[in-house]
C-alpha cells in the first residue's frame, strides 16, 4: 500500500509542478492577455484543489475499506483462505485458456 501512496503523492506533486510551470510560462506573456491568464490560473488552481480533495476522499475511503477487510479476514480466516484459493483457481483457469 505504501507504493500506491507514494505514486499518488508523486502524481499530485507532478500536477503541482505542471501548474507552476504553466504559470511561469504564462507570466512571460506580458500584459497582452492578463485577464485571460488570471482566469486560467484560477481555473487551474480550482482544478488542482478539486483533484486534491478527491484524492483525499478516495484515500480515506480506501483506508476504511482496507480496515473492514482486515477485520473480516481476522474474524473469518478459513473462509478468507477458501475465497482466495477459489479466486486464484478461476484466474489460473482463465489465464490457461488464453494461453492455449
């Protein structure tokens, strides 16, 4: 799970860097279209904020579901093992059919 968090954090950092680069590029355009540039900056900041909020909500939801799964597995270990074996067998059969 930590690699997923690292990748997600890297994606957010990449998006922030992209917005910063866009702002730097737009600031070099001068006063020609200052209103349009300001509008674009605000829209980009709003999109970044919405994306960050969506990421945080998804992350919290995932943590909650992982916790629920952990509790279930601890309460029903044999059913969990049986389910994992069944899913593995089905996936193995499907992969075997594709290879043939």
